[in-house]
């Protein structure tokens, strides 16, 4: 028997899907990107204040001095989150608000702000998911060596406990670090992020000290009674350009080691992989990795946050300079993006997210996952009628949610999805030039306007799925 298929459009719409009951719908931001109030209530300077003031480092000399002025407008912003129906909000705490010098005296007014924000969220039924470090290291700690020295990891554990003492009675989920890959390799490898250092040995030392910081803080939080402990990584979904070419396969393995297994393995298996240690040893000695460190880094976690935007394809290319943010990658070339890209120039390939989630599930079984960031930069702003028609963002998120659903169907323990970002904000080296928000921000008036994607996301949340 043959079925007759009728279709009103050239491309049939994909089938509707529903997410598991209790799937967490959220949106994410980070302190330096939205708060502003950079010199208020005792906040000390961070490496991003210094970096954004260094000529040539950030697009058009933009800084986070004012950003989205969220420090003053948090109540309005939380009301907007409630209007969208968010179950959860992921934000980060600015270490220099809590300890202006990175160690020592606590600035109570800084804690007061996050206390107010937490209560505002809870009052609206929104679950706060806290990230303790989203890149705004107190400048004083950088002056003493930053993530390239061990003392910074120890200071971080102390800071984590200070925040937990104040908010631990109301905050369930504690994320230690956001994307240590960026802190280590963009901060100390390519230097395109603060503190702007280009030194491959320091980049690897930073990676280890970030791992250690996570482990020390996770242990301390657990001892203090924290229930849900996590870290957010941004794994590189890397494939060999030609899977039949052993040199390309080897190139992809090297990048996977430097970008992924250097974090995953000590955290989830308790040891650095031998090939990764050999690679680091080609660039610096291993004295910074002390006996017992890997056991600390292996502190149990309850959730692993995954930030995902775009895949990578690599090929072996003798003589290629390599990428400074993958130290020691000489002889490897990254394929330029193919097909549609976002305003960041990032390739769009939703199936690569499914591959990544399946891989983590396979290689690190028993790990509960959360998409802590996913989204796209597009420039669309308000029309004369005040609406923002950002159809491409809707398509991007829709496709990536379907990719998440495919992973769920394959058995991946995926607990939720956070859109990056709740609102347009300071996009690091790109300043305010790139807009990731589902809410538009007019930086002159600070007016927030829901983009079409925000209205669409509200419906996704309401129906717990896609049409
Ligand atoms: C991630 C960061 C986040 C934002 C997005 C676009 O790497 O965690 O702050 O900049 O990229």
C-alpha cells in the first residue's frame, strides 16, 4: 500500500517533540557582562576592568562599566524572567564584589546584592543556579600571578565558602567555574581575553590550577552542605576533516586532549591522560602538578554543565602555525566554517551537539548533564513598531533543542537547557557589537524589549517542547 503525502509547504515542518517532565528551562548571564556598577558598593577591579581599558583589546574600547545596568535593574529583569516563564536563572557572582582584593576582607555590600537578587528570584519561583567564577578575577590576584600560580586556586576555595555561608540556605546548584578552557587558553595562550598573556607554559599551568580550584571548591562546598555541585565546560566537538586519514585522526585526538580530556579526565576519572601529560611536558615541566592534586580534582560532582555553540574540524598540515589557544598545535589547521554561520562567524551544525552529548555519555558514564549555554549572535534590532524579528535565532535554538532531544532519545541524562543569553550584553573582546540576547537591550536608554525569540521561547517552556 502506498501512502499519499500532502504538504502545504516545500519543506515539511519537523514533528513536534516533548521534553521529559521536570526538564529545566532557563536562561543565563554573567556578572561582568551585565551588571555594570563597576565601582559601586566596594567592588574591587577585575582583570576585565584592566583589559577592557587596555587600548586595542576590546572592540571600540567598550567596557563593562555600565553594561546592562543590571546591578540597579535586577528587580525589573527578574520580573521579565518570570514573564517568560523561566524555571531557572543562571548568573555568576563577581569575586571582586565579595573580596575586592581576592583574599582577605569580605565586602558585605557585595554579598548583599546577591542576597537581594536571590530573594527576588525565589519570590518569583525562579531557581537560582550560581556560577562562582565567570572570568572576572580580582586584579590583585592577577598581579600575584593569576591562574598561573597555585595560590589562586586556594584563594578560590576560600571565596567559594564565603559565598556559600551567605547564600547556601537558598541556593541549590553551585557551579564552580565557567569554561576553564577560555580562562586558561584565551587568557594566557592567545591572550584575546583578560589578562591578555601569550605564554603556552602559563596556559597549561592555568588549566591545572583551574582544575585544582574546582576540586578544592567542590570539596569545601560539599563539606559545607551544598547539594548540587557542578562545573561548566565548553567542550570542543572536534572531528578529523578526513576520518580516513590517520594524520587527521591524530590531529583531532591532540586537540581533544588539550581542549577536553585535560578537564574531563581528572574531574571524572581522577587522572590526566598519559598523552595529555606528554603533550604538556613538551611545553613546560610538570612540577605544578603535585601528588594528590588529581584526587582533589576528582571531587564528586552532581551535574556537568555544557556550553555549546559550534563544531570544529581539523586537519594535519605540516608547517601550519597552529592555534595559540591550543598550545602545541603546530602542524594542525582548523577548517574555516562551512555553510551558514552566526554573526560571530561560528558554523551552525546542530547534529554536532548530539554527537558531543552522546560522546560524553559514552566516555564518562553516569554524568548528569545540563546545557548551561547555547544560543546565537545576530544583529537584528527593533523595527519602527518596536518589535525584533530574530527568526534566525529561533531557528538556531529550535534546531539545537531538537539535537538535545535526539541525545535524550539515545539515553543521555540531560536535565535542562539554558539559553545564552537572557539579554544582549558585553560580549568580551567583541564588546557590545555582538548581540546574543533573546531580549534586546538599548544601551542608551537601558530599555529591554522581548525579541521574537523570547516570545517563542516562552511558548516552548509553556508546552515543554517544540511544535
Ligand atoms: C561563552 C561564555 C559566555 C558568552 C558566550 C557567547 O564562551 O561563557 O560568557 O560570551 O560564550
